[in-house]
C-alpha cells in the first residue's frame, strides 16, 4: 500500500531550498546505508539545529533494502524528536535515480524528494525523462532534482571517464521544459575519494600533499545569472580530509593520493545559489578511519558495538563540522 512522506513526518525540499538560497547557506545531503550513519546524521542535525537531507542511492537500496531504509528515515524523525527537536526538518531523498520506475517506487513508498539523473542521456532524452518524473512527483507534492552536465568518476555504478561542465546557455530551457525543482550541475566536482588525478594537481611544497585545481566558479555564476534564485545542487562534494586518510593509511589502509574538494571552495559555493551539497565519501572515510584505528589498538575486541561506537562518534563530529563550518545550515530550525 502506498505511503506518503507526510504521514512519516518528512518534508520535501521546497521551503528548505527557498530559505537556503535567500539565506546564503546550503543544506547538507548525507548518504546513508547503515544504522550508525543514520544515528550520526540525526544527532548532528539535532545538535546543530540544522535541516538535513538523508539520501539513499540505488546501491544503498541494494545493500540495505529499500523498505528498511524508508523505515529508518521514519525512525530518524522520531529519534530527532526524542533528542529534543520539536520540529525536525528531514528530507528522504533518492540519490541518482536512473529510471521513472525507480522514482515512482520511491515516491509511492515515503520518499519526499527524488533525483532523476538523466545526465548521461542526450539532451532531449534527459528532458523527456525528467519531465515524466516531475509530472508524477508533483502530483504527490514530492520535489525533483535533475542533472545537466556530466561529473567525472563513479555515478552510482556508472563510470564517466570525462566530465563535461554544465552549459549555462542550456539551463533556462532545461528548467522551464522539465519543471524540475532543483538542478545538479557539473563545475569540476566528482564522486569518490580520488577526485583528481595527481597530474591534474600541484603539490604543496611544505606538506607534499596534492592541491587540486579550483572549481569552475565562472560556470556557476553564469548559471546563477540565467536562473536567479533557482536551487543549484553540487554532487561529489566530499573534502577527503587528509587526517582521516592519514589515520587509515597509518593503520593498515592503502589510500594513496586520495584528494577532495577544499572546504573553502564549498564554503564559497554555499553562499551562492548552491543550496544542496552532497557528501558521502567523507562519511565512509570517517567510519573506516575510526574502525581501523580501533582494530589496531584493541586486537582482542570483537563486539561490533565496541568499534562501531567510535565510528559513529567520528561521523557525527564530521557531520557537525560540515554543517557549522562549511555549509552554514546550523541554527536554521
Ligand atoms: O553518488 C554516489 C554516492 O556516493 C552513492 O554511492 O552508489 O556507492 O551508494 P553508492
Ligand atoms: P562524494 O563522493 O564526494 O561524497 O559525493 C557524494 C554524492 O555526490 C552523492 O550523490
Ligand atoms: Zn552524486
């Protein structure tokens, strides 16, 4: 039987994005696959009084089961209330939906927002697919994120070798004809922990660490000019904190030359029309670093609660840092 997100206490992105664009901050969109991620996201959002988007990829549905994830999101709302947040603003969002059928299934099963990612399709096909999803979603008051332009790297099991920046001259036509509520653009971010090849970077002479090329802010500003006040989304926005990478590598891991988007650039983007910033890899790194360290220091332990607790704490710390120091979505409830 179909269930509306409204019955679950979730909200769509409409009002949240309007306030974020006006207020010059961005809403965090954190991917989750496990209970510990969900708990850490809710704890961080409540602690910082931030709205939050909890997003589920196709891979997450395959891993954890779509029904379970939906009930976890419902549980997240109740948990936030239990933690003292009277009016939590939580969105359950499908990340990188790749078909009308998948989006419909999510809309029918409690999601308040969906992404239809037709970015790999020819332009007209992307418009047709996005429009079809928007028509169905809007009948249910569900908001839709679309994508124009291609990010390099892994897009939920799809690999793109090369990125293509979003063409500012296409965005008005695309947004008008599809009726989408927000638009993910390509300005140099990409998915995963290896966002740039070492040859695309310079090296900091003091630390020896890789310094990536800057994002294409000129493209972002040209898009903002074409669509004033329209909500823009950045995928692939993990910063790949070097202290977490170092911890992983110091405790048996092997992540050579992992590099992300510098946080100053995300801070700058948050002040613009960018009102949703997607972060997944940083959560994976925070969890893995804490667990590797714990295993190294306590080889005699084998109760998952012993090592998942510091993993959850480390993720919560990272989420709070993003909210307060990078996106600026704290104290907005
Ligand atoms: O866009 C990619 C997200 O990080 C989701 O990744 O497909 O491995 O769950 P995933
Ligand atoms: P990261 O891999 O940079 O965390 O990006 C996540 C993302 O864009 C999810 O859609
Ligand atoms: Zn993404």
